[in-house]
């Protein structure tokens, strides 16, 4: 009997050790709410929204301890519409992330697969729409800097460093997978961040190359294959920097980004697509001031103001579109994983879009307004698991 108990104890210890060395986790978030827009395509609209404030998705992530501070890791993540159950990118099972790699406690992490770029990883957490606050309605027009992670990069090799006393850096390259045309539909990105006590700083760069005559659906970014691109161009360059400061229950921050679309391709795939004529160029500067304040441990207020200064050039005429976007959100936590929210966004547009005429307001996730102004309000429930 004693020997039996000893053997059972040893087997139990091995089982516990094996469990500790390898793990798989199911995670995700569900966001559903009621959204009102005073003008969406020329009409007032009441809708049940999915992912209006925070994304709706589920995923699997795993880690295996290989010894010596080395781990094998993977992530499979799918975004979907909670109201219809449909994938956010049709025909793709894991449309947000799908990668496998090695993580070293000393040297950092190397991963391969579909992944987010450095604008999302480093600068996004400092913005109102990014992973820091998570208000999708507050994204910059067309989500032109991808801080709202409208798309991820395919065929990507990505490196992220360990944390060097608050300093982190990384880079990514997305292959074209096009024989004989290495630069046809490729992407690359780099970024860095530094956090020391209440001060946080980040900077990042992203470049993507498409071809208006051959989109190469197997490449790093494929606007013709259902990817959630609001705008696509022969060349897109995006870069920016941001800083925020925490003082007790308050946080205040500033983010600047610059995006250059050279030779736009008509017909994007995203909700906020505006049908620019092929051959136009669009440059945009976004200046965002944001803040958050925890009134109580359960109740928080988030606010932001963004001025977007645009310039249209090319054979289809010139223009100077501008957008002013103001957002305010109140969030109340019912528990560590469940919260309710109420929010409102106002946007005013001015200027011209080249031969397309007067600029219009276009709050992210909504159909563009038929006028220069647009107002949206939402209440909803979010659960994380």
C-alpha cells in the first residue's frame, strides 16, 4: 500500500511538471451594443453593433518550455461579427493573427506567420483607438495609420526584443511570395518604446507596396482578397511617435502620425472606403490629444481630440481635406472581465477631395456621412475571457 502511494505521488508530480511546462489558453473578447448615427449614407440609423468600441474575437495561444529559458509559442486569432457570426474577413479562419515561433528569456522573440505591424505593437497602446483605450469609433479617418489594427500582415517574419529596463524594440518583414518580383506586395515595419515610471514614449514606421495592375493575392497585403483595407495604394508609408504621462488616476497623451498614399487604387474593402480615383495621392497628418481618468476603481472616462490634415494631389485634381474628431467614453466595470460602456463621437470635415468634390465626415466603423458633419452614440456590453 505504501509503495502504491509513493508511485502515485511520483506520477502526480510528473503530471504537474508536464502541465507546468506546456500550456494552451483560449481567450477573447465579445463586444455588442446599440449604435445611433445621425447621418450614415444620407440617413439617420439605429444599428446593433459588434466591436463598436472594442474588437470581437477569440483565439488560442500556447507555450512549451524547451529548457534554458527557451519556449515554443503559437497564436491563432479570429475576428468575427457577434451579431451575425460571420468572420470579419470572408474565407479566412484566423484573420487577425496566426503565427508560431521561439521566445527566449535573454534574446527576445522570433515568430513567423500572419501578424500585426509595429505601428500596432508600439504606437497603438498610446492612442485612444489602440490597445491602450480600445475605442474603435475614435480611429483616425480611414484608420490611415492602422493604429486601430484594421489589417495584419501576411507572410511575416517578426522579431521583438526583451524588455531592457523599460526599452523595447522590434521589426517585421512581410514577403511578397511572388517569384521574380520580390517587392510586389511586400511590407516592412519597425518600432520601439520606452517606459520609465509614469512616462511612456513610442515611435514606429510601416511601409507597404502594392501594384495597381497585379495585386498579388498571395502577398503581404491583399486588398482585393477581402482584407479589411479602407484604402490601398501602390506605396504606403506611415510613421509617427507618441508620449503619455500617468499621474495618479489620470493619464494624458499625445500621438502624431503621418501617412503617404502614393498612386491610390480605387475600391478598398473596409467600411470607411471612399472611392478615390486610381492615380490620386493622399497625404495625411494626424494630431491626437487623449486622456483618461479613473473616477473610481470601477468607473473610468476616456476622451480624445484628433485633427487630421490631408492633401490630395495627382492627375485627378488637388484638395486639402481636413477632419476634426472628438470622442468621449464612460466605462463601468461590473467585474474584472465584464464592463458596460456609453460613448459619443463627433466629426466635422472640410476642404476638397480633388475631383471627387467636397470632403465628408466618416467616423470609423460607420458609413460615411453625406455632409460635413457626423455624430454617433453607443451603449454596450463587453466581456473578456
